[in-house]
C-alpha cells in the first residue's frame, strides 16, 4: 500500500502559501505575466498593492481581462510600445524594463517603471516576474530640467534677447530681465500673467498677433513668430519680434507650455522705414524725370516744328511784305520758346532742390502776407475771406515756396470765381491721419474732375476760357509741395466750387 502522505510535500505547500501571502501583502507593486509567441499577454499574478494603486474594483479583479481593464489603464501609445518591446525579447535576455504612463481615476496621469526577470519556457512562452515603481516625480523633474535647459539655451543663443516661459494651463508667465528692460519695466513692475503683457500690444497689431499665436498652439505651424509694436513704460512704442515653440502637450495634444524669445527690432524697423522713404523719393524723382522728359520733348518739338515751317515759308516766299509778316510770327514763336525754357528751368530748379532748406514758418503770418499782397485784387473783386488757422501753428517749409503756393491757390480762386455770385475763399487747418491739412475752398466755377481730373496738374493744361490762363501754375505748385515732402489733393464740382487740400510733412 502506497502512502500518499509526504512531509516534504506538505512543507512545500505551506512554504508556497506563506510566500504567496507575504508577497500579496508587500507594499511593492509585484506582478507576474506571461507572453506567448502568438502575442497573447496574460497577467498570472499581481499583489494587493497593484490592486489598490491601480484602483481596481473587486469585479475587475474577479474578471480581470488584459484587453478590457489593464489596457484601458495604460496610455495607448505606451501599451503598443510595451508589446513591441516584449516581441523583441530574445533567448539571451534575462531582464526586462519598461516605462509607461497610466491614467488612474483619482490619481490622474502617473508614470511607472516595470522591471522583471525573464524566463523562457519550452513552449515559446515568456514568463516575467517583477515589480513596478511610480516614477511620476522623477519624470516631472526631468520635464522641469528640460524646461530649464531650454530656457538657458534660449538665453545663451542670444544674450541681447529676452526669454519668456508661458504656462498655458495657469496663464502665468515668466519674463527674463532683458524682456522687461525692452519695455522699460523693472523688478517691482509685476507682469506675472500673460494678459498684462498683451495689454501693451498696439491695437492695430493685436489681431495678427492673436492669429499667429493660435495657429501655433493649435499645431498648425511648427513655431510661433510675430512682429508687433509694444507700449513701453514711458509711453513710446517699440517694435518687438517674438518667437516661441510649444515644448509640452497633454495626452490629447493640448498645449501646456510654450517658451520663446523677445528681440527689440525698433532700430531695424526705423532703418527699413528710412530705406522705404528713400526708395519712394527715388521712384518719385524717376517718375518726375520721365514726366519732365516727355514735357521737354513735346514742348520743344512743337516750337522747333513751328520754326521749321516758318523758315521754309521764308525760303519759298519772294514778297517782302509776306516775309516781314512771317518774321513777326517768328518773333512770337521765339518769345513763346523763351517762356517755355524759363518754365522748364524753373521746374529743374525745383527738382534739383529736393534738399532745399526748410524753416519753421508760421502759417497764419504767411497767409496774412499773401492776402496783403493781393489786397487790391481782393477788394476790387469784392472777395470774402474766411480763415480758421491757429495763430501759433508753424510748419517746416521753404519760405519762397510757401508764399508761391498760397499766392497761386488764392489768385486761381479769384481768377476763376463764378460771375453770378460774390467770391468766397475759406482757409481751414485740420488733421487727417496724423497729418496737418490746409484746405483752401472757393465757390467759383469748379472743374469737371471726371473729364479733367487726370490732367488737372499737367503742364499747360487749362480748363476755362480765361485769357490769362497759362496752365503752368498748378503744375509748378504741385512740384513745390512734393519737393517739401507733402502732397496735394483736389475736390471740385462744376459751377459749385473747388477745394484744394495741402498735406504738410512735419519732418524737418
């Protein structure tokens, strides 16, 4: 009779029960899993610490299924990566370690590191026994260190740049001392929230800034870059170039943190503005030169053709009386040519004096001077004058040009007054788009701008049958105004009146 009782077997069973119970009550997260060659992952054991830490219910423990419970706890990207790491285990490997993220009901997102001993069975199955550790704190320290390193890298890359670091969850922000200095801010000027900085952005630049910032944090652009004007503590605006990049996002791809730099590019912008202005002047001068060439060509050709025709007539004519008459025409043509050359010389002088010296001139005083010069003409034509010019307003202008401009516009208003009403001239100084504008308005004959608008300031262009009209005054006046950095516009209606608007350039 064979006795089935074995003291050794009974001791082994007691030992296994004892060790199993001891492991189950250990505070460490102990687990055992198997992974088959067919890709089946099975948890064969986990202790109470795993149940408690991963917040598993009794129902989940009784019906534990790796695909429905554990897989839901682990971040999808990390679970797939874990399966790949198990597939790569070979017969020579006796240890396995892996880091993963788990999303727990009350603890939220946590980082874990699993370390296990690897046993290879004869049935192409891997048995792994090990423990897990919560490494969330260490991971956060790594992130903080990475942020610090990136912030330091930003600072090292450009010592003249400012550095900013924005927490998009709390909207709290860090600005380096260099960023603060750009806006003339000091340490006691607390700028700890993003909105406090944004409130200093120029109203005309805020929309572009917000659009470019949103494009990056929504992952539509690889980095953020924007140029805007920002208000300094002293009340002036500076041009600031901002660059940044999101360095941390949550599981859903939402941005958590963005780091960037500030660069003061005010001087660069001013140089660009000066260069643009220079190019505009060059283009304008080229345009004037081309226009002048057309005028010279047209006017001189007209005179030379007339001279040739008259001289041909002299050669063909035998009658002395007829020849004398032709010479009278030649004299008239010669005088006209002389006048044309004088006009052209005057235009050359204007265009050669683009850097003509400017002085601070009192506009009201110069207007009174012009009205005094034209006093007899104003009285004889019963012209009514209305002025709204501040007595203390001065403009940087050339004295002779200012007098010439006021004389020309005033004499034109008198010359082209309406025969059926008393002439009225209004002088008003207003401000449009940060530019001072002198408006000279009359109630005269007016001009049909639909027909003559493009030719209004042309040379030798007249629009009324006035015998004294030469068609040179407005052309020269326009050139004088533009040579001083200003511009002139006109509003007019036939038989109602005309308004000339002179835009002054206040730069010396």
